[in-house]
């Protein structure tokens, strides 16, 4: 679903507030959180929420689309702004962990997850993310920075790592340490041999594929 063109500034602001509130609460409390609570978190009335999103599925689809658009920006900005593919890959995986990308899909019922992902716009966004992952992986390995037994599918799995932190440990500190441990394991020249075989481009495309429901 594309963002509606021609929205008044206040209507667009309300829409963005609702989507941000929904993303926060869906990750913290699950996708069954009352929509009245989403409206309160966004600072709008429930009627305003329903004018923009007629039901929970519509709001979930928009949250999913916004997350995917942010992912496209992350991978493309990293490749454009970092000095090489290895630094782009490190920046990308750090950002994915900070955004807790794995939390929302884990809370979705599988069939709902599939319904959210259907659509040509989302397919095109996913292809841009895949292209970025392939480029980062191939170029970082060609430069000798990334170990050669890592495939682009491995990177896709690492994007969704969800780090549990005990109450006594600050979230940011725990995430930063785990991410640096992960990146150290990806660097060429170190680490133990990995079990199995690398997840390839084919595995990546299968991982991100959408099964359309029967007509």
C-alpha cells in the first residue's frame, strides 16, 4: 500500500504517529494490543485511527511496509556512504539489530505474515534489499574482509537476530556487545569452521519468497 498522495500535513502527521505507535506496541505487547491503546500512544482519537486504517490488518500491513522501506534505506545508504562493502555490512547489521527487525515477524501468525507480504510494491522493495545484501556479501568477500564460508542467506538470517537482555543489563550495552561479537565472527581469518554449508543466493530468495494463497 503506497502512502496516500495529497494528504494534508496534519493528516499525514497523524498517520505517521499512528504507524510509529503501532510498531512500538506491536513489538512490545504483540499484535493483538487493543487499537484504542495504539490511538492513545499516538495521541489521536480512535476515530482518527479508523479513518486511516479500517481494521487491524490494514494497520499491520502498513507497519510491515514501513519497516521494509526503512530496510531499503538502511542497505542503500550504507552502500552509498561507507568506504567499502565490509563497513557497509557492519553498519547495516548494527542498524538491523537496533531496530529489532526480528521481533514483529516472530509475533505474527504465519498466514497473516504471508498476507502482509503480498503485493507488487513490497516485492520490488524486497528485491532492492536482496540486491544490497548480495552486493555487500560479494564485495566484502572479494576484498578479503568477509570470511568465504558466509553466504547472503546467512546475512539475511543475522538481520533478524533478536537479543534478550535481563532486567539488570542495559539493552543498548547488551545489543552493542552481541553485535560486535557477531561481526567479529564474520571477519575473515578468524573463528571456528561453521557447520553445514553457506546459505546461498538461492536460499536467500527462497527465504524472502511469498506463497500466494490459492484463488
